[in-house]
C-alpha cells in the first residue's frame, strides 16, 4: 500500500482546517485593529469638532465634559464587546444551538399533534429559537454593546448642532456616520467569528481518521522490518516499525492539537489567542495615558489650551513669554449664511493671522524670548 494515499487522507484535511482557523484568527486581528482605529477617530471628532462656547480651547482638551461623556460611552462599548467575545457557551456554534432548538421543537410536536404531519407552527418555532439564544451567556453583553452604539448614534446627532451643521451629511458630519458604521460592521464580523467555526464535519472526519489509521496502519509499519529480517536479524530487535509509527502519530496529533487550539481565537487561554484591547490601550490611543498626557510631570498637556501665562508659570511650565491670542474677525453665522450656498468658513485666513493692521491698538504683540534675543543680537 502506498503511504501517499494515507498521508493525503489524514494530513490534507488537517492542513485545510488549520489554514481556515488561522485565516479566522488573522481576520479577527484585522477587525480589532479597524475597530480601535474607528473608535479613536470618532472620539477625536467629538472632542475637536465642538465649536460651542468652549471653542477654541476645546481643541485637544480631554478634560471637557463632552469629551469625558463620549469617552465613557466608547469605553463601555469596548468593555461589553470584550466580555461578549470571551464568554464561552455550552454550544459550539450558533448553528448547533438552533439545531437543538429545532430538534426539541420536533419532539414536542410529536406529542402535541399526535404524529400528524401538519405544517409546523412558525411563531412557536421562532420563540424557541429566541429562548435558546437568550441562554447564551454572552447575550447580555451583546445587548450592552448595541445599547452603547445607540448612545453613540445619539451623540453623533448632537454633535451636528455643536459643530454648527444644519443639514444631514453636510461637510464632515457624514464621516461620523461612516466611522459608526465601521464599528458596527466590525462588531458583526467578530460576532460571526465567535458564533461560527470551521466546517464541523471536516473536523469530525479528521478526528475519526486519525484514530482509525493509527490502528489500521500497524501491519504497514511492521512491513518496514522485512529488509531487517532479510539480513538475518531478529524481528524483536527491529526499530523501523516503532520509529515509523511514533513519527506518524506525533505528526498528526501535533497538527490536530494546533487546529483545536486556534479554532476559537477569543478563549484567551493560549499563546495563539487574540486578546481584546484593554481600556489602558484605548486611552493611549486617545492620548489620555498618564505618560502621554503629562500627568506625571509638573505641567499637564491637556490643560495648556485654556491656561494663561501666569497659571503656566505657576505650574512649572516653560519660561517663555506667551503671545496673546490673535484677535481676528470672528465669523458669526447668521440664518442667511446658513441658507445660502456660500461656504461656511470658520477658520481664519492667512491674512488675518499674519496681518498686524487688523490688530486693535490695545493688544500689541509681545515678542517671545527667541525674538528678543534676535533683536539684541
């Protein structure tokens, strides 16, 4: 018997399932990275696009009430999503849970309808499916994810008023809905990876073939000793059969355990598992980590936007004379401006930033340390 046939029948299904499981794991890492990027980008939009009474001191300021509110909702979503992905269910997949509900429903109808072949009651079957899904330990965490996303949608709508937009999809406000859709899409794809696995029959066939061929191939491994016996040696001292059997079992069982280990990437029990990003990692991306925000230093970077030179010198900031804010014309938006087709410009032009003629005489520019040194030189 040619060993190629045996190797193809055992190792090929194993390699196929390993490739599929590894592809699921890599897809999960990409989805988590995209979700984290969309969450951080959405947070930056809510923090910096607010042009209400706190503008422009709200730019880059993580300590405002609106930024803290958005951060709390996004962190609650991340925590609920992480708990949902790592919660283990008694059923292997969503398909197994629904099939069990279907079989139980068929057994119930055998007694209720007295072996009649009438059409099954669809509403009753849907109720059984719903009750079976409610028994999933991660269902409550999934509901919390959707509740947090609903709050994010409300916050996005409130941001349109804070940013000064009056029409849906105007300007960059469509980008918030786009990032919101990215987060929702990534959640659904991660949910499918958690609820569905690689083909069950393929994995079952691999397990059966491995255990069956380990016994059936015993005469084949014993045939390795024919050349050993032809040399006049005793059969008991032949190592070829034992070595071939041990190598075969080690190879296939190692592949089998590799496939089982990476089948579910969210168990957080192995070195190859995918770990959901923590709150500290999310704060690092939001520039709110103590090392990044300067909380361990004498000067808090998050409070520089709204601090005066006097407060900055008291807090131990750099000994540099701060320039007062440039007094450019504030473009007030009236009802006629909002209804017209003219572009709404809220950022000052270069002429307004660089021109000193528009500056009121009561607020002259103060030279900084560097400019005064250049004048002395």
